[in-house]
């Protein structure tokens, strides 16, 4: 019982701290990225559309996760009895999480082609239109694969021994199985493996010969891409492990698991989602900071902002020199 209470307290502390501290910061970072990459310099390439789409999707993922955490906190548990928290929020949350993985894979693939085969890449016309079509098809496929979430409903489960009644959001065994199989295969493991394969290919090409890169600029794209993708994949692992556990329970509902482990599962769910959201909040920022071109742009933007603020302050508060009559 002590372990269960401790796990619940830790879970509630993480839920509250994340909602009031981390999520607002993540939203601000992604909003900054939207405006930063919306400039003409980036919109002339595929980098602008990709980073804007990823940032907007991250905002949705963070917002939906925040709403989920609000529903799970002690202060707002009444909301968990509303159907919105049972099917719509999980639907949008999973959709946004899965889209993050796919969008990052497509961007990785785009940069890999640019670095390894610049001649072929440059011959392709209307790249931004192609990117928009990729976005559209990706979301259509993910919406279809997440439709089972909409068949979930709130059920009242009575625990005779504890003399308690709990509201649980659940579906039939078939719906549970289809949801977990589709959403995990399509939304997590396929893009994870594809991104891993593209990165391994890129590493192999880099190690094979640096002559593959015709300029330092192309090499500057490759190295940050590899490092940031490594962090992206590592930060996805906890949530992937939790999802594997979920599908095991779906396939074996009678599986005997210790009470202490079951008590720890809500905390694992919360922490794994927080780690994934950290990934979504700062992945592009890390990649941009590692990229020398983006570093210069960020410094220029910050410096120009300081200069404007300083100039405005000079106009508002002119020289503080005192004169005597």
C-alpha cells in the first residue's frame, strides 16, 4: 500500500509540474520555431515547410498531452467522466505523437537525399508541393489507423474487495487489439525503423568517403542530422517500451503481474509521455543549434532583437544628461 501511495504521489507531482512548467516552455519554443522558419530564406527550401509542420504538430501533441494530464490530476478527475477525455483526446494525442515520428523521418530522408545525391535532389522541381502532398497523405493514413480510438467509451468497474467503483475508458477486446496493433505498428515502430535505417545508411556513406560531400555546407547538414536523430530515437524508447507493455496486456488480459508493478504503471505512462514531449519540444532546437547555418541565423535574430529593443529604449528615454539653467 505504501508503494502504491508513493507511486501515486510521484505521478501527481509529475503531472502538475509538467503542466505548469514544462509544457508552457515547450509551446513557446515551438511557436518561436514556426516564426523563425517561416522566413523567406527557409521557405525557399524544403527545410522551412518541414520544420513549420513539425513545430505545429508538436504544439498539438503538447496541448493534447497537457489536457490528458489535466484529466488525470486529482484536481480535475471529474473531467475523466466526460467522453471527450475517453476517445477524442486519446485519438488526437496518438495522431500527433505518431505524426511527429513520421514527419521527422520524412525530413531525415529529405536531408539524406540532399546530402548524398545533390544532383538528383536539385533536379526535382516543385519540392514544396511534394512536401505538402506527403503531409496530407501522412495525416490521412494516421487518421484511418487511429479510428479505433473513437470506439472507446467510459465503463464503471466495481472492485468488490476494495468496495470501490472506478470509471475506466475502455473498448472491446477486438477494438483494443486493433488499436494497439495499428497505432503502434504504423505510428511508432515503422517510422522508428525507417529513420534508423536512413541514419545507418548516412553514417556508412560518411565513413566510406568524405568525398561524397562536395562542400562543407553539406557536411554541416549531415553531422547535426545524425546527432539530433540519435537523441530523437533514444527519447522515443521509453514510450515505445510502455506501448509494448500495453499490447502484451491486451493480448494477455489474465497475465499475472505484481501489485507493486501495476501501481508503478501510471507513473511509467506519465514519465514516458513527458520524455517523448521533451523530444518534441527541443528536437528541432538541438538540430538547429548544431547546424552552423542556423546558429548564425539565430545569433543574428537575437542580436537584431536586442538592437531594436535598445533603439526603442533610446527613443523612449532620450539622453539622461542633466542641464543647469
